[in-house]
């Protein structure tokens, strides 16, 4: 199953895009999408798991710092997102999480799959070196160049779900999305203009992904100067380069000085 897209005409553009009263826009969207109320009224329990709870807390701190540029946040709760940092060296709470992120940084490189899968509906496994030939399914697997790349991507993605301003991703498809045996590769590009950000992003994209991607998710962070024309151009340029449709989400804030594009493209490991 791949991501579903909300077309721009169906999306709640928020005040930045429509100039429409927020509450009336929400009522209109709730009528068109019956599951919208569930998405906006519910909350998400997310676990960050590493070999030690100290390592997991460091990741949470980095995510909080990244999001704080655009949106005021608390220590563990970002609006509807509730985070718990855990280590393999401690007892875990007796509850099931909506999502669980495992940072595969242990010396052995092994993944405690049974413990992870029993604790969450969706399991994300993050590798910092090429993983073995067999990937646990239905977990979603990613390979990162650095921990900072991981932190900035997921902080940006969750910020977009907290207050979506960029049309594209239908969040109701997110929980059921399956990447199969493909591996996610991340790249980021920044620029004073959308075109410059796209060029910087493609320069950082793994050669194995270019022309061979099977799924792609893009998080856009920009100020209010971003236009629908810019949005369409970004998706067209990236889709052509990586060989598949790019589904976008993102966040607009006056605090962003430039355009940041964070691409997660799935392809051969």
C-alpha cells in the first residue's frame, strides 16, 4: 500500500493559503473527509528506543530543538504528539504505542524485533550502516548518513502532522503504508528559492535512488512566500529525477528564512 494524496482543492489550506476562517474551513473538510475529525482530535503515542535511555533522550532533545524554531513545544508533548524515550536497559511501560522508532546503533547491529513489534502498531528501524540482506517486514527501514538527518526529518514530519499547511499527504494512509523490502534513503536541500533548494536536494540524493525510487515522501519547510506554483514545480522536478510520484507535506512559518526540502525515497537497499 502506498501513500494516498489529498489534492490541493481538497486540502485545508489553513489561513496562509485561503484567507478563510479556520473553523468554517475545518467544518467543510470534516464533511468531505469523515476521518478528519479523528485525525485532528486524537493524539499519538510515540516511543524513541535506543540501547540506552540516555541515547534516546538525546534524540528527543534534538527533535524538540528543531521544532522549536517554528512552533512552541513542551518537553514531552507537542500538541497531539506524546513522546517517550526508552532504552533496552530499562523496563518499558505496559502500554502499546502508535509508533516506535528503534535506533540501531548497538555494537552487534542486531534488532530486538520481537520486543519492538509487541510494543507498537508501526515500527521504524533506523540504520546508520548498510543493513543485512533480510529486512524485517512489516517494519519500515531507513538508512541515515547521520543522526542529525534522522532527527530533522522526523521532527519536521511530525510538525507537519501537528499543523499541516502544505497540501499533499493524506494522513489517514500513513499508519497502513507498507514499504515492503525497500529501504528509505534521506536527503535534504536548502535554498533561497525553491529551485535552488531542489538543486541542492538532488545533489545530496543517493545515486541508487535516482530513477529507481518506488515511494517518496517530501517534507517542505518554507515561509509564507511559497506559492502553489512553487509547490507544483518542486514535485514535478523531483518526481522526474527519482522516477516516482512524490507525496508532499510540510509546514509554513514566518520564522523560516529559506526553503528546506527533506526527501525520504524508498528503493533498493
